[in-house]
C-alpha cells in the first residue's frame, strides 16, 4: 500500500508538470522555457541554476537525475553563475555548459567582464536569461513579511526594469557572443538551437534573453 500510494502521487506530479509545460498562446513561461531547454540537455551537458524565483521551476522541469549534471550556489552571492560557468568550462572543456539566470542575477554577474573573459580564455557557454523585467524576489519577500502593509497596496515597489537593458547585446559587445532576444514561443526553439551551435561549433559564448510574463 505504501509503494502504491507514493507511485500514484509520483505519476500525478509528473502529469501536473507536463500540464504546466503546455503552450497557452504565443507567450513563454518559465515552465515552457525549461522544458524546451531540457530537449537539448544531454549526458555531456552541465547546467547551472541561478533562476532565483524560477529556481524550483528549473529543478522540476529539467528533470535531471544524473550526478554532476546540475549545480546551484550554496551561499548568497547573487551573480555567481557567470564566473562559475567559466570555471566549470575550464575544468571540463569537453562539456557543454548552460547557465540559467534571472535578469537581476544576470546584472549581478558582471556580464561585460564575464564575456570578455570567456572569449579571452576560450570558455564558451550558453547563458539563458529568465527575463521577467524586474527583481521579483524582493517583491515576494516584502509581501510575505508585510502581506497587509503599504507594499501590498502600492502600484509599484520600484523593482521593475522597464524598459530593461539589452542584456544579450552586452555580451555581444564585450565578448563577441551570439546574442538574441526572444519574445514569442514561435521563435524559442530556433533560438536555442542557434545559440548552442554557436557554443558547440563556433566555440563562442551565447546569450538568450527570454521574455517571460512581467513580474
């Protein structure tokens, strides 16, 4: 009975995750983006997760079970994924390295320096930005502590990036990276394939700026 109970719950959970990956129009959600990336992650790929508010979504929808296939930061240093991607590529040059990050963490990663270093030291990797145009984590933290406070009634908490920087162009200018902004589901798969071709074949870094629903 115990085995049956947990097996039934496991099957139900997988069905729910699959449901969340289904398209609804031409927009992109964190679940849809992660599921699209999953199709390109093989045994020779190492993924870094600094999705912050998308952290659980990334973990759930990548569905990785291979030891050493997924890394996250055990501390509190936002922006660690940029330098970590270079370090992992230096340690395992035969691997494809994919760094998943929120837009706020992307800025914390010092992308101009990171992508200059990636070109300088021959460590191409793919950086995917889960772009919700703002710092969602401070917003959620504030509302969690003061659910009925002023912040819950304010029209803005001044954590939005509107309009946001051209994140991918920063990497292109600093390190010659492949750069593309994606705002529609129809363009997503081609963008991922082109970016990974740049990393694996052209041996240069790539940045995909993927627009998700606004925070």
